[in-house]
């Protein structure tokens, strides 16, 4: 089983691409929908005990008109 997250375009991607405003906006939404940063960190530690990260990748698609 794996998790795949698809963004509409690269501008919607909140990763480390130098756009701190996008990262801040993403974090604000996660705090509102899930819980605050401390709560998320506690849950992340618990999930880390049962998960094994195999890798990450960014895939881009070019669609010609």
C-alpha cells in the first residue's frame, strides 16, 4: 500500500520549492482541518512506529494543446 497525493499544478505543491507562502497556507489548512502542529507531531511520531518510508518522488506531466 502506498500514499499518492496529486496536486492540480506545481504551484499548488506545498513542498520545498522556495515558496514559503504556499507552505504557510498549507500548514494553516492542516491546523484548521486536523489539529495544531504539536498534535500533528505527536501523531507523526506514533505513525513512524508502524510505517517505513521507502522514498519520495515528484512527477511532472506535460499536456500539449
